C-alpha cells in the first residue's frame, strides 16, 4: 500500500536506464488496488505509460505471475480507470506439435462412449465431496482408524490409554511454556540484530499450531519400528518442511484460494459428469472453466519453499524443544518402583556405511512400548498420503494440479536441483502431452474389492501369513537363543551372530507389518467410497500416484483390493490376457 516507495522504485529504474516490464507495472497496480483511498490519477498515468511502452495490457493475465490475491487487486486497479476491462483468456493448446503425437490430433473415428469418465453419481454429490476434500486439505491431516482397533484394542486395559493421554498432556504443556519463553528471547534478539533471525517464522501461527506440528511428527516417529532412529538432520528438515507446508496452506486459505478452486472444480464437474459431453482432455476442460471466471484466470498454486537453511534452523529450534522438555518416568511400567524422570528422546551417535558418525534421535524404551503402532487406535496422515474423494485438479502447468491447495511438485527430484532449473526455463505450452497423460491417469476412479479386503484383514489380525505376503507380527519369530555356561568361546561367537540375524529379521518383519497395517487401514477407511489417485512424475518421466502406501502400483495384495469404479466387461482378448497373467503368477513359464 506504500505508493511513495513504489514511485521511488520507478525513479530508480529509470535512473539505471532499465525498462519496466508488464510484471513491474502489475506490482504497482496491485499497490494501488490495495489502497483504502486509491490514487486514480496515478493509475491512469500508469496505464497510459504501459500503452506508450508498447506493452499489451490485455495480456497481463497471461504474461505475469501472481500469488494469493494479487490478481484481484490488479484487476480492481485497472477497472478504476476502465470499468469494462476484460483480460485476454489463457491460450488453449488444442493440438500437439511433436511428430510422434501427430496421430492424436486426428478426429477419433471409433468411440465406445463420448465421456468414459462420467460415473453414476450426481453432480451435487461430487460438489459435496469437493467441499469435504478442501476441508481435509485445509485441516492438513486425515485420521485413519487402525484395523487392529476392533480386535486388539477393544479388550485392552484402559490403563495404557490413560497413561498415554496423561503423558501427552504433560508434554503439550511443557512444550507450550518452553516455546513461549524462547519466543520472547528471540523477540528481544530480533530488535537488536540486523542479521537474519527466525523470529518472523516463529510468529506466523499461534504457539499451539507449532506444538501440533511437533506432535504430528512425534506420532509418526513413535508408531514406527523401535529400531528406527532418524538422524538429527532428517528430523530438522522434516519439522522445517512441516512448518513451511502449514504456511502455504494458511496463506492460500487466507487469500481465498480454496473457495476459488472449489468454484472452478464445480464448473469442471459439470462437464466431467456429463455423459453426452464429447470429452477432448481434462486440461482443456479446466482452462475453459477458468475462462468463465476471470478472477481465477491466472492463479499460481505453486508451493512457496523457504530456503533450505531456514527450514533446517526452524527444525533445529523445534527439535531442541523436544530434546530438552519432554520427559518420561523410566519406571512407568514398574508401579512399585520410585519415579525416575529421564528424557523421552535423546541423541545418540552411530556410524553409517561410510563409518562417519551421525547424530540420531532415539526414543526411550518406555516411550517405544507406550506408543507402539500395535497399540494405536488411529493414525494421522497428510492429505497427500491418502486418495482423493473427488477427481483431482488437472495439471495445466507445473504449478497447478493434483490437490486443491497445490501438490508438492509436477516433477519429483532429488538433491540435484538442475532438473528444477531446466523445468523453470520451459513454458507450460511446451509439454501439454505430458500434462494430459498425467491427467488421464489421475481421472480413473477406483473402488475397494471388499471381499478381498476383508479376507486380508482377517489374515492380518490372525498373525498373518508369509506365503500370502501378509506380514506376520514380529513376536511370531522364535525367541532369541540364550547363552549357557557350558558354551565355548566359539559357540558363543556363533550364537552372537545368530542373535544378530534374528534381531535383524525381527526388525524387518515389524517394518513390513507396519506397512501392511497402514495399507489395510487406509483401504478400510475408503471401503465404501469411490476415490482417485492424483499422479506426478519423476525426472525420468515415470509416473507415480501421490499416495505412497496404498495405490494401484503397489504389491499384488494391494492391487487385488482395487476395482475400477466404472468397470468394463472382459472381451475375448482381455480374457486371454488374464489367462496369460495367471500363468505368469506361477513363475513356471515366464
């Protein structure tokens, strides 16, 4: 709203003999649009200046990038001078220019049905599902009931649950007090320090929100294997990214992006569910929906990533709260012993494969026993970890697609950021076929094969079956052999190696058991639902569903639990392929 600063900036640009771009003018127009008492004369001069520079004002929506509600204020400023102003709509790439794809530009001669994605579901029901999906993403978490709850947790002594709830309450109070105390210290330091400080990042949300982020991370960590100890660096990055994700969700929600996406999705569903609509592709359907609502014509839903060192420092701050404030009674399961308070989490040093010692975060055995996933009544997942209950947002650019409030990335990359740099140099009009391929995969609806799911849950809750790839619990392994006085040194050495192997098997089996528990619990949550898997790709061009635990590219057990929501009868060739697949499963005639 500081127009004086904007004018000074423009003077500096002219002084340096630089040419303002349309993006520069867009920033100034946004400033005018945000003013309580807009300066109409200045706005008028600016539009005249844009015309003199040979810039096309109507292209401002296509050539400039905007965040949050910036476009709304730019449009407001322009219409102060030109009330009838309408920007040029986005460009529609209806044909592919790649020689390999020219055949797809020809009219389709044979069609089984015009719109093969339309389901026997009312548009009103899909609109209600879209609101539920947005609410889930805004909340930032999905609660999934454990399939063990009915068989094991119902008869369990309530004492364990009470102990856990009491300890969590004590931890929350301790973290909250420590956070507020340290925040005051950071506030004083920020006033006297001209260098970078974490204080602005720690004031984005109420303290309770930061504590909830810590608890969400701890819940995931405590439900993992007791042998798993993440490194300090991993914990710091994980916590820092969680705060960054929270910021993205809150900023988009505050700017009304959720409501805009909901509005677009409703327009999109009107065509998606029309069985007589001659569907071309989902990308064009979404862009046409954007044409109908100019306030959504240029939304940038990309994830705003903070610098890596900032994320690590935020994570370090939160990790220190965990290490220094969370305590547990070491004699919690020995009622007759005196209370001995010890840290619930501590740092240990272990050498990795390169023999370099890394600091790892280790849970106290009492915490491990108290919060083991076998004792969990429910799990909490990020919305991107579970399927969507509505058709995903089509990918129309590298910044928009998948979830309502933005997926993590169109292309998954590792530590090598050169792939991101290459993608930034490409316009969205250079790879429409890539986007259309992902959208086609994402638009396939699925349901649960309930008899198969029930059978797998029954086997899982009855100690599993390794032959059927349903992981048995770790206690099913034979106990570790003991050392006797009659053993020689050679016998003891052999026994020690055997114990190490059994311990490794026990850890591996527990990890597989937890994986099956998550998969079956997620499948059970969606047992009566129609759902969709949003897709992205890696830098090699391989496509993957966003949900990692439960998807159609998983193991045979997972794929056996899935059905097409809109199935087709097997033709003669399809039946032959099914026979071939059954032969392949025997492993005898591959």
